[in-house]
């Protein structure tokens, strides 16, 4: 009887334990960096092909066509920006809540809700004000992206993979990952230099809240 109960419990545990998520995560990453990257490159190269190097950094400023299409495109860009801002601001939200929050009551207690709305709204308002004051904020975004996005997303990830899986990788796999490390490092330096050049050029005609 005890043996049957033990077997039953064992089968129940095996049936309820979820499989590791690593495989699904790997599939998602492969999909993102192959199929998911195609629209990004398509917009970049097609925009350059259609409008040349004189196109605006905000591509929709160079697009011509029915007004409603531009309205929908701008609305989509706005919503995507709002969502992305909240995602990237989440660590700051967490820090502010932990550092300055009361810590009493549930997350939906009145004083906690008021605190989150006030602090997070103020944080977003300050960011919006700075963005409006610096009409060439895209240049600074390019600089921070070159110094953070490329190294953290491509260089560090490939290097960590080499350090962990190095002995098990073939020569081709090692060469591929080292190519990514070196290539994206050079791309990061090049992008940072280009961003600094744009900042210097745009700062010569800068004034507060310029409509550029």
C-alpha cells in the first residue's frame, strides 16, 4: 500500500512539475534575433533607399501620403514609446518604491497608490521636460545606446556564453561568438563617435525648447 502511494505521489509530481523554461527561452531568442529583427532592418534600409541620407531622424516626418495614415503611424509610435518608457523605467520605479515607500499596507492601499502615482508621474514629467528642452535628445539616445545597448546586449552576452560554455563549444562556435564580441565592440565605438559628432554639430545651433 505504501509502495503504491509512493508511486502515485511520484507520478503526480512528475505530471505537475513544469519542464524547464530554458528551451522555450532559447526558441524565443532565436525567433527574436532572426524573424523579429527583419522589420527593424527593413524599415532602416527601405527608409534610406526611399529618402536618402537627408531623411529626418524621425522617419514619419519624411513620409508623404494620406493624413490618416500618418496619424495612425504617429499614434502607434507614441503608444510604443509610452510602453517602452515604462519598461525601461521599471528599475527606477522599484528603487523609488523601496527607498521612499512606506512599506505598510497592501499595494492597492490609498496612500501607496497616491505615492506611486505622484512619484512615477513626477519621474515621467521630469523626463518629458528634459526631452522637450533638448530637441536633439536623439543624439544623446544614440550615445547611451552605443555605450550600453551594444555592449550589454551583444558583447557581454556572447562573452559570458564563451566563459560558461567555452570547453564544450566547437571551433566554429567559438569563432562565431568571438566575431560577435569583436564586431559589436567596434560597432559600439563607431556609433559612440558618430553620436558625439552629432551632439557637437547640433549643439552649435541649440536653444531651449527649439522646434527642430
